[in-house]
C-alpha cells in the first residue's frame, strides 16, 4: 500500500492531533513510498533496524522513535548510525508514543487492562493518560505479582504493604511512576507502571498503596503488536513483531 495512505490511517485512528507529546508522532524518517512488509518493535534501536534489514522490511513501526524533546539536535554518533542505516536502505521509520499508550483498543494500557481482566475503567493523571479499574475479585499482592510475571515475562519490583488485599488498580505503561501519588489520592489499592524511582518506595509506604514496577519495555509491547495485527488484517500487509530483549 502507499505509505501516505498508511500514515493517514494511523494518524486518524490514534487521534495524533489531540496529544501534546515529547517527540513527533507518525513518519520520522522517510523511506520508499510503497509499504508491503512492516516490522514492529518497542524501540528503534540498531538491533531492530538490523532485524528489519534481514527481513527486507519497507518500514519499521515503533513506540520509541527519535527526536525527543530536550535531546541534543545534532545527528551524530549513535543517532547518525541509526538514521544512516534507515536512509541508505530506504526504510521508513514510523513512531507513535503517547497516542499508542492510550488507544482504547490497540494501546499499551488497553493491553494491560485485558491482562489484568479489569472492569469499570476510568482515567486519571496528566492528560488523563493513566487508567484505573477493578479486578474481578480482590487478590493478594503475591497473586497480582505472579499474574504480571506470567503475562509480561518479567517479575515486577514490588514496594509497599505486601499484606494488603488488592481490588482497585491504577496503571500506566512505561515511565509513569510519578502517577503513583495520583493513584493514592484516588484511594486505589495498587498502581502499576514500568519504571521505579527512589521516591516511589516512600510514596507507596506512606500513602498506603502497593506499587508494582513491571518494566518499561515489558509494559509497552502491547501497542505495537496490537496495532501491527490490526494493520495486517485491515490492509493485508505482511507484519512481523521483533522482540529485542530489554530487562528494564
């Protein structure tokens, strides 16, 4: 299919214009105009680009692309090597960040909600990016940790009262640990995100909320995989998700 047709469809589907983001959403590096084979992955690393080259991909679709706010603008070093590979091989780089965290069907948070089996979903936090919901029935901290470990292939770091029973849960994929205070203010029993800061431990202990740090990479696999499957079904594209292992 034509690259611009794919971009227009994704931009509209993910409501890109509604978001104030830290990097450009959509096409970041232009390649060939025709896209038939698409590789998806969490981050546009050198390893993902090499895998896309091996698969003769026309485009790479990621959650973490390039040109982040406040980063040095020079295209040198690692950034130069990555972009050079894309341009020399005429591969498009397409990235969707916050719009892909939040999408109600294809987003990272939607994947987390399905993994946990949550109901009565609502939003909170900056740009209403964090989600909250209720478990089917209350469970122990140990049980929720085991569910996250099984679903994300990564054991979570858990801080707060391990004796607490959990029913109402807040969550946001990636580096959203600072919504923990907002989750506590709502009276939620637990909050889940990808990363953890030193202060997270004290907030959890002092605000009587359990925090699960489930991995930035691990909590952000859902979106690119879900969107990729949808694009394959919608347009008949050949789509392949590539997992580049990352313990963080």
